[in-house]
C-alpha cells in the first residue's frame, strides 16, 4: 500500500506494479480497462479514480463475461438494433441541440437505417453492405419509391458513422466501414454520370437585383417583424436559428446610422425555434449591421416601446411563418417556392460577386474556417481574372452594398454622407391625415 502511494505521488498517472492492476490505465482523473478479447480490443472507463476500486470493477466485468475461464466464448459484437439505444443514451450529450434531437429520428426502429441494417452485428456491416443499403434505402433504385434527397442521405450516414465510431471507442468494433464507403461515394461523384445524378445545387441564391428588391418590399408589406427577420437573414447572413435567438441587448446601434461600428453580437441560437443553444460553430461572433437592417430593427423597437435587453427581437413561430408569411412574401415578389436559407446564400454570393474578400465573408457567416466558405460559394468568388471591388464609402459596411445592388435609391453612394461622425439630416415629418369619425370606425372594422 505504501509503495503504491509513493508511486502515485511520483507520477499520478503511473499504474502500480503487480499483476493485481493488469489491464488498467489512468488517463487524467479516470482509470480505464483495456484488453484484447477474442481478437477484439475492449476498452471502457471504470468510472473510478482509485486503483483498488477499479480492480473491483474489472474483476466484476470479467466474471460476468466469463473472461479468463477455460473455454470462455469470445466477446460477441452486438446487433446494430441493440446497440443504437446505448449510443443515443451515452454519446450524444455533447452534440448541438438540433443534432441531439434528430439522432433518435435517424435511428428509429422502422427508419431507413435500422430497417435494413438493424439485424446485422456491428462487425457484419461492411462497405459492400453499406453500398446495398444506400441503393435500396437512399437512392431507392429499382423501386417505385422516390429517392431521398442527397442531404437526407448524408444525415443518415453521419448518424450511422457516429454510432459505429462510439462502438470503436468502447471496444466493440475494430474499425468502421464508413470511411471506405464514403470514398466509394466520392469516386462515383467524380464521374460524369455522378455529377449529373447529383441533381440541383443546394446553394440557390436569389441572384437578380429586381427579385431582391421585390422580396424586400413584400417583406416590409407583411409587417415590421417579418421585414426584420428577412433582413437579418439577407443583410446580416444569419442562420434562421441565430435570427430567432437574437436579443435586443445584442444590437450595437452606433452613434447614428452613419457610424460603421454598428453591429450584431451573435451569442446564441434557437435552432428551429427550440431551446436556446450556442451558435453552430460554438463561438460567438460580431456581424456588421447594415443601414437598412438598422432602420428596420429601429422601427420594430419603437413599435414595441423599447423592449428589455433580454427580450427576443423575433417572436414569430418559425414553422407558422414558413407556411404563412414567408409564402405570402415569395408570392407577392413573384418568386417560386424558396427556402429561407436562400437569403443567407444570397448574402454570401452577392458580397463575393461584389469583390468582398472571402475571409471577411467567411467570418460574417460564422463558418469554422474559410475552406468551408470556399467549398460552398466557389463559383461566386471569381476566377483568376482581376475584378475591381465595389467601393465602400465612409460610413458604410460591406453589407450596405446589398441594398445598393438591390436598387435602393436611398442608399446609392452619392446619397451617403461622407463623414461617419455626421448624422444624416432628419427627414421632414410626414403630415398625418385627419380622419372623420365615420372613416375611423370603418378603418378599425376593416
């Protein structure tokens, strides 16, 4: 006992000498069990920091499994159907809220993953099996069912990959077949047929200035809150959840609309209108605030009589807005059915087309690195030929270029103040028309 304490004082992670502590190792403050059994590596945490208690956990595990007895059967790999609940319970707590909520759906008993692969043991899932699963459940070749979207297939594959990776972590699987299968998919996409089968590009910005102008006008006609949400996605490039999670206290108004320090602090998100969570990247960021968006948010603030800093800017239900207000906006603008994500893609593609640096756009979008932005928006970043960027005049931020591109005559370079410390001249107040009592009653009943 004294020798063990002396060894621990010399090196806290060192294992005490002797056969008693076989197959145990310490990492940080936890002791792990690791052993090759039946050709498989089994490794798990004993959830103990004391060596003697870890020995008891190891002995209990080996006794239950019959490990070390003559003729003991090798450890058998579980079926995917039986392992999926363990993965969901033990290895999804670190995921983003939406991902954590989606994983049980992708591993549902009757879903495309477990319906085809559920009865197979983990070590029976090979790249060839995955190829057959992909054909039957994702691409649905040879049947009457329509193929799933490529993005949906990737979600299923990512979920399966995470489950098999966890099986490796706990020693139930030597290697995952997912990397080899992903390489098969990549090789197929590099062929002419694969590129044709890839279908419609997922990045579909609203590209013409006339369409953008009609869309913004239709959003303003829908109401101040709808207009603010649309501009948060288009003029600031926010994700929908980031727009829904924005609080009034996160708006840096600046001294005036000519102050280029105006900005939004993106510190949280409400994915799909659900629980508040950290941004997708896990990091807060600062996004430039365009004049047009600042004015829209100011109108909404005055309408709500200066709300508290912790109050949410957008209180719309996202599902109801998609089915109602957003559809009306698109219809009024003369656009076909559009995804709200197209606004964020429009933000990025138009700024890149205007010559704004890729690194700046990437930082505004909150991408993990500039490579993500390059992969998504490569064709708008320009070729090798030089393009003169649009000029950002004093008092502007790059997002102000979007209003100029959309043909807003009030935000052309000639109309902007040249000194950022000066406040633009106040507009003349509009004369209010006085209504008769009969007209007032008609309006209130209308």
